[in-house]
């Protein structure tokens, strides 16, 4: 199923409302390296650089909804530890097909673990750089748990918990470059989960190229 741009573009008000519904202790930190200073090292001021041996490295990924762009990598690029070496490198990033409204994928960590951080990274010289998504999680224990919920499914009634909403778009429209996002909790733990669900949205609808170039996703287990 292809999601239309008009239906799924997020407004700031919607994002704020959804964020307030999530746990108040959850903190979203994000950094932006402009085009001139972005490098393949993915080094940020406040967000850790991508890790090569995190819990996501052994996870299984499932495309639930939306179409992956044929010019990009498949979902495995998000957890392989390999990073783009330049700002516009489609084959090193996962992104949704041009002209569509994003999509949804699930990450299975293999067993329930206590999660300290979820970190996501992206890189593109223009509007495909920012990240806009909702992060849901589940331990899979709910009798009504649905591991692959479609867009018309109420996630909260299917065993999923909203962790937070991410939107790294700038107010001035300077969205080119490299983005790092770190999702944490003031208590040191986001919770004990096996499954993560990323509900991804376009960054803009002015043209067909608003789907983010996602480079890597790290899941850091609590020690």
C-alpha cells in the first residue's frame, strides 16, 4: 500500500500533541551537521556517533508498509554498521519511493532487552536529510499483539506503546546535511522491549523528494 503525501505529512501541532501523549521522561536529542561540515565520521556535539556492535546489529527488519526506493539500499543498510561516505549516496541509505508518504517497518531484536537508547542517523544535502517519525515499542506479550500493523490499525490496542515523536526539520528550512537523533529517558531506560516500530513520514510535500535518506539505526542495551 502506498501512502499518499497529503494524508501523512505531519504538522508541528500534531507532533507536539503526540509527544505530550508519550512518557514525559523520554528525551529526544538531535544534532545537525550542515553540508559544509558533515563527514563520513558522523560526529556530533551531543549525539553519539554510530556504533558497529549494538543490539540492532543482530536484529531482523520487516517492511510493513510503503515502497522502498529501487535506487536505495534495502532495510539491512540500517543495521549493518556501514555508513555513507558522501552526502548524496543512495545505495548506502534506505529511503521510501519518491512521491510516496513514507512507510512503516518493524525491528525484531530477537528477545526482550532493556533499552537505554535508540539512535538514528541520516544524511542528504537537501530536504531528504531531516528525520520525521514516530517510534513505537512492544515486548510482544500482549495477547492481541500484532507484529505487522498496517496504517489503519490502532497500535495502542494491538500491543504497541508510543515512545516518542521525532521531527528534526528546522523552522528556517535549512535542512540539508547530516542528522543524528538520540532517544533516551531520564531514568536511564526506555523500557524492556523486543520489537520497535518506526512510522516514517515525508519532510515536505513541495516535490516528490521528501523521503529521508536513513543511514543507520542503533539500539543500545542498558548495561
